[in-house]
C-alpha cells in the first residue's frame, strides 16, 4: 500500500500548438467574432453502458490496491517544471489595483450563512479531490478514499457514508476522481468516478444515478470500459448537464504517459434515469487540453464546452442534441482573452514547502445561462497564483468588457483551487447571470500571515469585477507537509452549487453551498462545507 496518490495535472499544448488546434488567434475586444462555421469533431465510437444494478449502498469495503500515480500533463514534465519555475522566479507583487500592507479588507458579498465539517482523510490517499452538490434537503459530498457522504443541509448532520468500493461493488483497483451533480430539473443525483486500470485493456468507469431525489436511497449503477487503445489511461473526468443528457469529459494518455486526446460524450437522461441500457457517440476533441462541460440552466439544445491552457485564448466547443442519436460537437474559433500563464505554487508561512496550485486548466463544470458561459481558473498574476473568472458570450465568441475579473483574499495572498457557479436571479436580457458564487483556497506569507484557508465570496452583476476579501470557513493552525515532496499536493478541484430550494428569507437562486479541502494537521486533510447567500 502506498502512502499517497498524486492526481494528474493537464496543461494543453502551449502557444503555437494551441493556436494551431483552435484556429488563428482572434483580435482582442468585444468586436471579435468567431468563424461562421466551426470544425466538426468526430465521434470515433459508439459505446454501450452495462446493464445497471439497482443498489441501496451501505458499508465501507476497501479496494485491494491503493496506487500512487504521478502527475500527467499534456506537455513533457520537464517543460511543466520550467513553466512553474519561471512563474516563481520574480518577486510576488500586489494584486490588481491593490497596495498590500495591513489594510483591512471589506468582505466580498454575499455573507456567510454558516458551515459544517465535511468528510476527512481515511488513510493514505491525497489529494482528496473533494466535490459536492446541494439538493432539496441534502448535500452530497464525494472524495478520494472515503467515498461519498450524505449530509442534511439544514444542520450538517452526516446521514450516510459509503466507500466507493461498497457503492460501486468494485474492489479490484482504487477508485479516483469522483464527481457529483444534482439535476434539479429531474430531481436526480449523478455520481461518477474512474478506477485505475486492471490491465492494458481493462479500465472501469462508473456512473450512478439515484432513483429519487433522496440520495440515502437506491441508485442505478452503470459501468463501462473506455474504447481506447491498449495501454491508454482515462483520466480527470468531469460531469455536466444539458436538458436531455449527462455530459462527461475526460483526458486520455497513452502507456508512455503522453497526452493523446480529450473525450466528450452525452448520456441520455431518458434511459439513464430509468434504468435502461444506453449507448452514446464517443467524441474525440483532439489535443484541446482539459475540457470543462457546462451545467445548462435553461432549455438550450446547445451546450458549450471550454478549455484553457497557457496562451491568449480559450478553446470553445458547441455540442448540440447531446443524449440523442443526432448529437454533434463543433469546435469554435478561439475566444480571445488577456494572455495568461501557469500560476506559481502557493507559499506557506514557516516553511519552504509549497502547495500545488495546479495549472491553468478549468477544474470544474461551467454555468451556462442563455448565451453566457461562466468559469474560473488559476493563473499567474504578478507572481502570485490568482483565480480569474470569465463570462463568455457564446453568440460572439468573446469575453466582453466588464465580464472578467480576479478572485482573491488580499493584495498579498496566494489564492488557488477555485470554482464558481452562476445564478439567473437579478440577470437581464443582455447579461442573464445576475449572481456569482465562488470558493477557493488562500494562504499569506506577508502582511498578516496565515496558513491555508477555505474561502467563499460572490458578486452581483453590477458589482466591481474583482471579488476581494471573502468569507473564511477554516484556517489551518500549521503548514501542510505530509510527504518528502517540496511541492505538496492540494485538491485538484472544489465545488459550488446553487441551492434549488428557498426559505422565507432567501428565494431560490440567491444562496449557494460550497465545499473545499481544508487542512486538519501537518499531515492530514479534511473538508469544509459552507453556505453563503444574498438573503435578507
């Protein structure tokens, strides 16, 4: 049994290679428009899910093997190390428009509405890759090692905890990279994860769907084996939703750990949610890098997928009719943005050990509302790791002025591991995203030093673009140093979801739940689940 699992990081092909894959670089500014016709991407296979098993999960069976997996990237490891070293070479500067020092920062709206403890480290697996979603009466969290937990959202009581080995009835290999979404239109929970390969031709992927809105009850559990070449590795799957489909994206590596392609597909809800065998076209997106699917909040038949690397544009794909036999995916022209690069790793007070700030990928699903697509990633900003959000106009293929900004605690903090969700409440015809909610991790080695924190914040559409300050749900009492590594693994993702129910003081769309990794001790991790809202 190994003492850790190092999650894989994915950086798309750099600069010229990215430009070649996305099309010629576009002029910057709101006037820039994509090509009238995009480039269709091929569906190389049709894949069939297994006959589902109807299970009511209980127990905590453990897998036979706990593996350690080094980071895989879309460029050589040496190149990624060079980029990280370059990012850390120059002294960190203050954040955009800030002066640093001991200035007291005003909390970014909306205020915290409390928090409660999430799942913790069982043994020997890091990072947690914590993810979660809120439903009508529950919050469901998934993490590496521990499995999934069901919390009563009103008071944070843990109602159920089940290992993935028990949940998926699989113990041959370690299960990793879990995700969960709540489909508020159908009142179903969807949980996905992958297992490490059993051999060169067998790697199991799992999808589970609740039979009701109650996640403590029964699920349909499906499996499939990705139709890839012998020795290929299916990695970093993400979950999204369109009106008719559950959207899945993933990265594929060959046996020599070279990045070879990204995948996307849609599972038909009509079959998946009713325990019927379903099949789907399996699309190859080429070397686009880590591609984030959307959570489509309306009835748009087009779902937009987005990718980020280290350049001056974002990759954009339009998927149409996912979940149907005539599904298509078309690669759009690159979305022009300000140039960005890989972030430096985060510093900690009292040690030279750093926390891994990952690369510039989008770590989580986007919010898609009308013709707007919202997501956030971590980049290098003045020598500091700093989350940056974008609101893409999918009609024009641009990020208009005032639709992008930074998220950070203070002008001297190191901020990373972000996620975001948007709400239509307060939106307009021209800007249908009226509220944004964020979570991220933060440290500070200057001004007022502190160890890693769990943060949240948000903004109204009319607020300044930068989200500064934020709520603090947890602050570690010591630095994190669980291994001999000088750059310690941190979470590869976190999660923010909009509460689908209302209270007498908080209408639907005004409150969100967040979950993020927290540090319990020098060598162990936990998590914190928080609420925040624009409520009276």
